[in-house]
């Protein structure tokens, strides 16, 4: 099955394209939309740019402090802080990819590249595969990221693949960009990849060239200033960023009580509810409240700064279908790290096995 095909109903991520029978749900997409204030769907270019420039200003300030102190006692603190800001910058680019940054495509693409290229993310390549993820959330057969695999597939996986996906998952993102994940191939950098339609290949090429220019710039920096300099000022923060990205995306879609559906029992709204909101404490405003993930998956073109208000508006309608964890993200991560490996081979609606029974 080709996973790069986006269903026609998801072509423009519009409300009407996703309307289907609610089946066992007691509410519809229209019910949810009607409950949300209209302003929540209106992006402000000025407000979005303010968040973007604020992130860049903090990043510049952290670099200035690190350069001024130039101390190995400070660099670990700098890596944690700067890597977190790299992750915040990714979230801004994430809004650009969804078109929720502004109403202007050219501005979304420009800021998307300015936000993603410095942290080695090919904007258009990622944007397109992420679109597929949103159009197929909760669908085992066609979801794009952090989807579960069948137990038989898990048992047949080479140990190296298991180590990367299940035990080294906090560092998996660069591998995903180059190779995707279990059973699904396709590079985010190659315009000819099965991830992309022919009409999208020009955009992918532009982003890949920007990414390559950034890599060459980093190589040049390493040659001129030395590898240790590169570790101090870029590689350290970059690794923290990768950990944040993998941690947050994993936690939003990996929980033992979140259902997954096979094609015959899946439709958009039900799949979009197969995610969970997380509370990151003091980090919430820093990474632009990306923890409000349920509303984001239902209405992905909504700006991040309106997600909290939208969430409060739809919670009474969602009832038990709304999932929100208040426990420590590290507690949740530890549980899901060991429990969320595979699902049963059979069944239209399935859950991760509560305890992995695999042989190592």
C-alpha cells in the first residue's frame, strides 16, 4: 500500500472535506467547529511574526551569553536552553507548514524555511509528510509518524531496527528524515521519493538545497573554528532539539489507552481523537503550547495561540473522548517507552499491548 497518497477528503484540510457519518460518536465535526469562537480560526501575521522574532531574539541572546562566558561549566546549561529554543523555533515552522502562521502562502513558506533550515529540517519535505500524518491520524495502515506495528511485524524486525525505533527513539528523527520508518521507505530530501507528488518535487528540491547549504555552512564552520567549537555552539543544542521533537511527538501519539484503527474502521474525526494533551509545566509557553494537541489534530489550520481557547470550548462536547494527562511527562514517557511497541495482528480497533512480550 502506498502511504504517500493523501485522501481526496484531506486535500485542502477543509472542514467540508472531512465530513462523514459520526458512527458511534455523538457529535460531528460541525458541532465542534460551532462551539469554537470564530477568532480562533483567524491567523494574525503580525502576532505569528512576533513569536518568530521573539524566539530568534532569545536564541541570539543565549549565543551571546555562551560566547561571553565561554565556560564548559555553562555549556551544558546552554545546550539545554538553546536546544529547547530550537524546538520552539520548529513549532513556529510547524505552524507555517499547516498554513496557520498567516493567510499568505509566500510568508508561510519563507518563515518556514527560516525557522526549519537552521535546525536541519527540510521544510517542504517535512510539511508534506506531516500533512499525510494529519490526514491519517490513528490509522495503522496509512498514518505517517509514531504509528504502531503488528506483533508479527515486530517479532520479524532486525534487532538494529528495533534498537533505533523502540530503544533509541529519542534520537530517531534524523533517521526518519532520511529513511522514514518501519516498513515504509522514502527520503524527505529526494524529490523523486514516493512521499511526494510530481507537482511537489520543485518545492522539495528547494528545501533540500537550503538544507544542504546549511550543512555545508556547518562543515565550513567546523573547519575554520574546530570541531569542539561546533559541538559547543551547535551540535549540543541540536541533539537537545532532536530529543524534544521525538519526546513530544511520541507522547502525543503513544499511550496504552489510545485506540488505533485499521482502514475498515477508521475515519478522520475518530482518528483525530486518537491523541492526547500533555502538560509540560513551565515549558508550555516556551514551546508555544504544542501540548494542546487534540484540538490541533481536529483543526490543524488553527494558530497555536488559539488552541487553548479552542480546547476549552470543545471539551464539554468531547466528554470522555478528550484525553489529557496531568502526570509528569517523564512518567508517561517511561510507561509508554516500555508498553507501546506493537498491537495485535487482528482487529479493527486495537490498542498497544499492556506489557511487551517480545523476545530480545
